[in-house]
C-alpha cells in the first residue's frame, strides 16, 4: 500500500473519527429522509421554490450514502481502502455534492429575495418548471466542476491525514494549471455564491426591518411580518450552518496550497474535514426547532416490525418543514400587511 494512503493518526483517533462519521451519517439519512417524506406526502401542495429545499436534502443524503461508508471503513482500517480508484471516486462525490449544496443555497437565497421584493402576481411567475430547470443546471454545473480534475485541470488526491480524499491542494503551489483551477473554483463555487447569499439575506432583513419600523403599534405586528421574520431567520441559519462548517476546511486547504502539507499536524487537518462533513446533518434540526408540524411528525414515527412512518395528519399548515422556507401565501406581502395594520390603527 502506498504511504500516503496509510493513516497518520493515532488508532484511537481513527476509531473516534469513524464513530463520529457514523453518527453524522445516521442523523443525515434519518433527518433528511423525514424532510423528503414530508415533501412526497405534500407534493401537491409544494410551491415551486420549495423544490430547492428538496434538492438540498437529496444532496445531503447523497453525500452520506456515497461517501461516509467508505470513510468510516477506512478510518477503522487505519488506511484508505481501494487505492487510487476509490480515492478519485470519493473526492469526485465530495466535490459534486458540495458544489451542489452551495449553489442550491445560493439559488434559494436569490429566489427568496426576488419573491420577498415582488408583488403576488410577479412571484407566481416562478413556476415549478422554472425551478426544475434551475435544479438541472445546478447539477450539471456541479458535475462539470467535479469531472474537471479527471480530464487534466486540477487534481484529486488523499488528505494529509491519509484516510480521506479530496482536491489535492498541496500539488498546486508549483503548478500554474492547478493554481488556475483553484482560483477559478474558489471564485465561482465559493466566493461569489457566498457573497450572493449574504447580499440577498441582508436585503430581506432590511425589508423586514423597514416593515417593523412602519408599524406604529408594536403590540399589533401583522402575522405576515412575524412569519417573514421567522422564515428569514431559519433560512439564514441554514446558510450560516453550511458556510461556517466549510470555512475551517477551506482555510486549512488554502494553507496547504502555499505551505508544505507537513506544516500542519494530521489532527489539525482532520478536525476541519469532520466539521465540514457534519454540515449534512444540520438542516433537519433547524426545521425541527422552527416547525411545530415537523416536531409532531417526528413524534409520530413508530417502530413496529421495522420502521414504519406515520407522517402527517390532514393538517395543511404552512409550518410544513418544506413550506416553512417560503410560505408563499403570507411571506412576502409585508408592505400591504403593514398598510392594512396602520389603516386599522388609524381608524381606532
């Protein structure tokens, strides 16, 4: 076995990393399966932008199923399993699902911004077919970036600690070809999407803030304004969770570009990697905190001769964990809600 596929970590750390990934895999699959089951059950009620939330859950489950079993087995084996072929596969899957999640979050932020700042008539122009085309574009865009290292622009290789694979960051400081790939990928798959997400949610937050300022009686805040604030906070938490999970890994990776891979202790490169992988498990917990309906559905899960899912009563509440992202009936008409509220206050 090649030396760079042998773990550089203490065996206890390897076992611990494997257990951590196993826990993340279980939480990811169970939590996001519940979100997908919610969407399937209420498929006729889904609004077009909510398909992006479904796509995010698919990407998270895809990463957990396609990557984590191999990583867990390698950690407990104290060496990477499968050699170069499995390393290429693992790195490609990680890049594919990572870019897909990032671009999906970016699309969600842009659409929420457009819907929030448009009239009801204009917001209805975002059809399901439009979002399906957008989702198809996201997957093709992600796949394009994932296969580029396989055709000669960029490289895949093992992580410095030996039991995981990703973009071979350390090969790029002496390669103009590799550096151009990293620079392009960093700008088009990380920086621009992240800045777009931040700008969109700042715009939404500003609109909500202005709506609250226009309300003269703070005890009579319209339900639409309250819901918009709740929805915005949840969407921001989802994006912040993803970005904060991957930021330490990005920092460690860029350190490896300009410095020797031996300049960081193996445990220092392992921890950001594990933290980044944990991002696939966060979203269902955020839905659970913000959605009463989702909490009721989780409690209805029963174990009888195997897992059997009793999802949902006939309640069509907007607190469906998918519909919570958009709640198109109420989520964007803040201005009109404020005007009605102010008119009512003036009449009294």
